[in-house]
C-alpha cells in the first residue's frame, strides 16, 4: 500500500456519480473484470477512484478507495489505526458492554496471530494455530513456527479457565483442557521428526516413516495431505535449526 502525506478529498458529486455507476452496472448485469468502474480523481490527476472489493450493487461512498496509477491503494493517514499493539500486554477495549482483550501470540500459525477474549461472555477466539480438523498448519512461508505454536498453546491455556469456550479457526468449539492432548501430540511428533533429522534422514524418508500414524485415527481429517503438510513444515524448521 502506498503512503501519502495528504490526499485531497474527492468531490461529493464525483463519489455519488461513481456509486451510481456501480449500481447501474449491477442492475444491467454489466461489469468489468473487477466488477467495478473507476474514475480519475478530480483533485489529483495522479490518482483514481474505485470501489473496494464489494458487490457493485452494495457500493456506497464510504467504499470508494483511492489508487495510484500503478493500481496500488493509497493509504490515507486519517485512516491509520490509532491503537496498535506488539508483543507486550494485551490491548483492552470496551464495546457494547463487553470487555474485549486482543492478546498477541508470537509467530505460531503465521507471524501475525492474535487471540481475542470476550471477558464477560468468557469466550476466547484462538485462530488457526489450534484446529481439531486436520493436523496443525505451521505456515512457515508466512512467519509461522513450531516453537511459536507451542508457546501460543501455552499462552492460550493461561488466558482461559475451565469454563471458557474456545473458538478455533477450524473445527468445533472446545474447552481449555482439550488443548493438552493436542499440544502433547505436537511434542511427540516433533520428537520423532527430530530424531530422524539427527540420523540424516531426507524429507521423503521422514514422510515414509509415517510418524503421525498413532494419531491418524484420532484426528478428524488428519490423514493424507494434512499429515504430509504438517510433517513437511516441521521437518523444514527442525532441519534448519540442526544446521
């Protein structure tokens, strides 16, 4: 996204015309490749306006985004977040009578994981580093890590009590103690993969060893591609740390 010190505001009439144009295209069932139309910014010829990714018939003036001539959305400083957070203490906000905690999780599924806890409801959204459908997905290409996943599971258990409802990104609702066998499975498989790495085994040899076999019957959707992905990601990280 391109940053700009100051973006002149397009005229209201131009925005209204662009919105109307989207609605007409929707009504006539005539849309371009993006499903939208664009128009040159009337205050800045180096920019153009187009609706965000949304059905044309639903577009309103607030959905119009400014782009540069290379089709990059231009960030308006007025839209930058006022509250940000890193790996420190959770950020707490109050919304509709609820207290919501944004709890940063070190690189686990990806490099940008966050748990969200609704204190009054005692519900904890835990994202994708836990799943009870398929084996864990350590997305190493986007910053995920085995170490971070284990740390994230420990942090999740500390954020919950015995009655907290946990909402994973994939699978069914769980309680805190359901994390224990999941974490233990990851540790056991990691130990086996580490042993094979230490023996100089190749990835294909590790996959052929079927180290997840003791768990395949217990993991819904856990066989085949899910298991192979899990072992491949784990092998890559452990192989790298062994160098």
